[in-house]
């Protein structure tokens, strides 16, 4: 692991000591702190004001009981979380994740990442994240509705268009946002569109929000290619996952002339040399809500692998878009053997620190999620803008705004990395550009 600047060691040690049993939060914090050595040297005012120590402590953490009744009439109990991490730049903003693996440490890692990601977009949004250990898989629509209503019955008192604006994440899509918004509206007696993003188009949502994270990650990779005088044309691409981020990443790669030859779910992966057939993938995952194995069963020439690693599939570009720490050291080594040149994170922290080291040593360009997947939250901010002005933009206009934002984030990362002595290093660029924007706002707002 890279050494920390001596001034930063006690800060990181304190994070580990005060947040026991939260390895994902430690990992996310360490990755940012490792990048900050040149900032410490140039900006003693940040240390004087204890900016980093304040930033690593959430402004507010809410944990609550979510009781609900299943279709068999049994009472179930889940746990709800909302970590309101930093609001120096705007209302807390970040998704809700419904997955059995959710715990406080996971929500804190995601909320921490969100601070810097949101700052990088240049938009007026702070960072937060939430969710529950509820598993929507195998639940009926009515059960999901009752769960969402119970979840919102507590959450509503903590959120608002000027306070905290949740959105979707793993396990939370349009269906769940609808039930959550319905309950918020009912309890508060307010049609406050700006309180949630990812809404349906007919009730305050923005075109392109659904597509934005996947599209954005591909736009980011396209900028990397363009900087090297290249394009997606003719490139072989591997995208892990088969959810919201993955499917729209696949769609955009195909639009730009590349071919996605493999994708996955948590049971296995499929290889389709002819290019993933998106219509079939959506039929399997979204309509049937089935396992990806059924894709290979329905498609001539496609194969399903249940006991391997998707990173064994050779590719020029890899876009991990499933979950945290899904790309480990051996996966990275396999990608390098397969000739990968760019890894752009569609998911949040899908690449382990050891895997990042392997990629870097092999000269692979690595784009961290807080830059490459910022298109989702950026388009959420555009949704808030449309809600505030009671306007609705066209698909083309909104996609162009997303594209411009991804270009700007890309350029901001490169320019910052260069300025701080790490040319071409997107991790350093993203961390420092995000950190300094938040730090300057925190300095201006005083010790609060
Ligand atoms: P979805 O729930 O829509 O999809 C997640 C996909 O990943 C599913 O196909 C799921 O398979 C698969 N998956 C989950 N765990 C694993 C695993 N251990 N191994 C392999 N596959 C797995 O979520 P999203 O697409 O919304 O989110 C994916 C990632 O992108 C997350 O890290 C999220 O935080 C991040 N992200 C999402 C944004 C958004 O706008 N939605 C914005 C920015 C980041 P299965 O069906 O088997 O569970």
C-alpha cells in the first residue's frame, strides 16, 4: 500500500479506531487520503481548520427500524439507514440501496465517495447515501410497496428538496422511487418533486436519468480514448453486472461502435462474441426478473459460465458495473493478460486497491468511479433543476448536458493531476479536484 503523508497518518488511524468493523469505509477513506499528500504541502490552511477530520465524520447518521407485513401476513423487520455526510456544497444527495449486504459501513463508504463525486460534477450538491438490508429479490410488488411505505414513514422527516435528496442505487429503481415518493407526498401533503430523483417521466422525472450512469461511464472512457487519439470504434468491451448501470453502458458502447462481448449477474457471466443482444438481456433481467443464464439459453452462440471470472474474457476496455470489490488482484491480472487498456468504474469502488496497483503497474489507464460514474448524480441534479423551474427538457438536450458534464469532469481530473505533479493519474486528479472544492466551501462556511 502507498505510504501516507505523516500529517495524514493520525487522521486515518482515528478513522479506523472510531469506526470499527467498517472495512469498506476505511478502504474508501484511505484511497482519498493517499492522494492528498501534495494538497497538505500546498494548503496548510486546510490542516489548520481540520478540514479532513471534519470531512471524515458524517454530519448526521440515522438508523431506524422498518417493520412491514409480508404477503403471508407475517411481520418482517428490516433496518434503514441514511448517512448525511457533507452539505457544504448543497443538500445531501445520493442514492438508496436495498440489498441484504447493506450495513452502516457500506452506507458510509458510499456516502463518503459521494461527497467527492458530487463536488467533481461542479453542481450544487452535497454528499449522502442510504438504504436498507431489505432484499427486493423474490418479493411481490405489494411487498415492495409496503416496505417502501414503511421506510419512508421514518425517512420523510429527515429529507426535503433543500435538505437531503435521495435517489436509486442497487435494488432501488423506478418502481421503488414511485412507492417512496407516493408515501412522502401522502405524509407531508406536499407535491415536492425535488425531494427524490429518478422519478418517472410523467410525474416529475428527467429524461436520460435512467440511462445516465451507464452512458456517463462510457462517455468518460470515450474521453480517455479521445485523449489518446482513439475511439470506441471496433473495441472489445467487457461490462460486469446486468442492472441499470451495466445495461445502459452496453447500449452506449454499441452506439459508439464498440462491441460488448460479456456481462454478468451475481450467479455467473455470459459471453456473446456477436455482441450482447440488449433486447434479450432486458427481457431476461427486467421483464422476467430471471437469472442471466437464461440469456445464454435463448441466444445461439452465447455461453454461460457459472464458476469463473468475467475478467478472464479478453477486452480492450473493461467497465465494472456490478458492486464493490468485484475486481480483485487476480481479476486485474487476467484483464492485463487479455490486453486491457482502460478500466472505467461504472460501479462504486468495484476495484480493490491491490487490483488498482496491478493495473497501474501494467500501464492500464484507470478511471475511478467517483469520476467515471458521476453521470448519474449529475443528471439527478439536472432533474432537480427541471423540477425547480417546472420545466421538462428533451432527451437530446439532457443527453448533451450529461455529455458536456462528463467531458468537464474528465478534463478537471487530468488538469488537476497535472497541476499536482501526477500527470495522467485520474485517481489523484479526481480525489484532489473533489476534495479542494468541498474544502474551500467548508473553509468559507466556518466551523459548523
Ligand atoms: P442494479 O441493482 O440495477 O444492478 C446490479 C447488478 O450487479 C445486477 O445485475 C446484480 O446481479 C449484479 N451484482 C450484484 N452483486 C454482484 C456480485 N457480487 N457479482 C456480480 N454481479 C453482481 O444496480 P445499479 O446498476 O444501479 O448499480 C450498480 C453499481 O453502480 C453499484 O455499485 C452502484 O452503487 C453504482 N452506481 C449506480 C448508480 C445509479 O444511478 N444506479 C449511480 C452511480 C453508481 P443480481 O441481479 O444477481 O443481484
